[in-house]
């Protein structure tokens, strides 16, 4: 069983956009937007499921009600980003949020394809985690799709494979916010490319592409966030291109 903190401490990045850092074991950073214009909450990535209660507690502490979550946007298909979906759908079964993911990730989630969600190298299974992976309803989003949440937030979606086959990034065009999942992290680091579906050259190309976006707030799937996005992504781009794949 995982140990999780009883509460995730939320931090306001900018008005209405909150950062909830990952818990210690196989979890991911989560972001949410309090869409006051529609009285709803939009969540990015679902975490490992074990940390969901800690997220709800943390939301409660800053006056946000998890029952208002209407949409969940997933960055990619990996266990630490999606397992929370099953818990969330159970808890909210009377009023379930819509789940959004890119084609390949959407298909994996629609089929409940455990071997794609939990890479074998991790040496764990969903039963060890106490969560049952099952087929769920997912809205399929496409490359270059754009969605407007309200007058403040409009996101564009770009397909950025390399870390996994279903990896996308969410780019907010007004405030220059990037939610890149596990593509790039702060401090020159970047996503692993050795899981099934991973590719170093695709990762390099995807980071090269991302480096052309104008990014102020970098909100990655793990570790710290940054308000110095362009510089961080450029650093990661330099680092990832310094690797040669010998395999
Ligand atoms: Zn991942």
C-alpha cells in the first residue's frame, strides 16, 4: 500500500489556476482551474488514485468543492497520471466528470488496456495498487484542437510523442501557460523515453517543437513548476539533444 499525505497543499499559480504537487509514491502534479464563469472546476491529470482524497482535502482547504469538477484533461496514458480517474469516477458516480484525452491515450482508457497504462518495467500491477483498471468513457481530443474554458483561458493541444505514444501538451494562449505532462520538466530535465512507445528521437523533436512556444508558466507532471518557462524548456532542449541513442 502506498503512503500518501493526508492533504495536498494547493498553491495559486495565477488567479484561478492552482498547483497541487505530487505525493511521494508514483503520483503526478495536478493542476486545476476554478472556472468561476461556469461555476465548475477543470482538472489536469488524475494522479495515482491513492492521492485523490489528499487532493480533495487540499481543495477543501482553499474553498474549492471537488463535486464541481466537470472535466478532466489527461496528458498521457501512464499509471501515475490516470489511475485517479477510476477513483474519481467511483466517488462522483452520480455526476461524473467528462474525461478528455488524445486519440491513443483515449483508446487505451476506453479499452482499459492495463499493459499500456502500467509499463511492465515498473514491476507493479493495478491489483497491487488496489485499483481496478476498467474501460471508461473518454472524449477523444485531436492534435491542434483548441478549447476555450472562459474569457481567461483558451488551450491549444499539440501532439508530442517520445515519452509515450499518447503524450500531448496543453498550451494556454493568453497567459502563456504550458502543461506538458512528462515531456519537459524544470531544471533541464525531460521525460523518460525507455518505456514501451517511447522514442528518443521523437522526444527530441517534440521538445524542439515545444521550445518554439512562448511559455511563461511551465507546469510539468513532476517536480517543481516554473514561471520562467522559455528558459527552462530551452535548457531541457539542449540537454535532450546532447544524448545519443546507442541502442
Ligand atoms: Zn509518464
